């Protein structure tokens, strides 16, 4: 007697759905975000703050103050469920050696389960490994892949990285 198993219904998209989440205070991270947007046409979530930081000096002073007082910086955008996305590009500057606190909070309060996260980070020079570690710790249910880091010291080539991504994410919907 044959044990007849019905075919499992497999629902599979033939394209990859992508999102781009980023924060940029002075435009360096935004430059890369704009190129990602042009290349992959993702759904874009630019995180903006209720009270913007302004230039470098005032930002550093305020951020340190907030860190000491444990004051929460309010982001205008609500955390979201991103679990339906295949790929999430995640862009940020390094602040105080890692991802800014408010961005960490936003990611913790969102759902990125099952996504492939591609971080792109800009900095003056430090925080490369620590920032990646923070992202990995915050998003244990995502695959962190193709990390891109650019600083004054390490001027990595964005175009080369994008070309690599195009091949890697062959089926991306663009
Ligand atoms: C509050 C604050 C803290 C920063 N901390 C660091 C740091 O720890 N290490 C570093 O290399 N750069 C640091 N920077 C520099 C930024 O990471 C760098 O200028 C980045 O490219 C800015 O990106 P954006 O133009 O997208 O905001 C800091 C900048 C600010 C405003």
C-alpha cells in the first residue's frame, strides 16, 4: 500500500522585497542610502528626530548629556514589522563608538525576524567592529550580511560594494 502524501503548497515569491532603514545627521550616511535607493528601489524609512541634533559639536554635547541623564531621544517614525522583507539595508553613523541609542531602541521595538540585514555605517574612524557587534546582538533573528563600513581612514568604495550586492541579491525587485 502506498502512503500518498499530498504535495505541500509552497508559496514563493520570485523576487526579493527590500527595505532601507537609515539615520543620517550630517549627510554622510544619506549619500550611501541614496545610492542604495537608486540601485534597488527599496521601501525607504528615513528616521528623523522630533528635535534634530544639528551640527557636529552641538550633537556631541547633546548626545553625551542625554547619555548621562538617560534621556530618550524621540524618533518621529513608529517601529514596524519588517519580517515580510527579505532584505533590510540598515544605515547609520557611529555615535560614541557604536549605533546611536535611539536607533538601537527603534530596532529593538521593530520586528526584523527572518530578514537579511545589510548594514552600512559611516564614521570618522572608530567603531567598526563594535557597531557590527551591536547590530548582531540586537538582531539575533536576522542574518547580518555584507557589512559596509566607511570612514575618513577607511575609504571603502561604495560602487564596488553595490555591484557586489547586485550580484548577491540577483533576484531583488528593482
Ligand atoms: C554625537 C556624535 C558621536 C560620534 N561618535 C563617533 C565615534 O565614536 N567614532 C567615530 O569614528 N565617529 C564618530 N562620530 C562621527 C560620525 O560617525 C561621522 O561623522 C559620520 O559619518 C556621520 O554620519 P552622518 O553624516 O550620516 O550623520 C560621531 C558624531 C557625532 C555627531
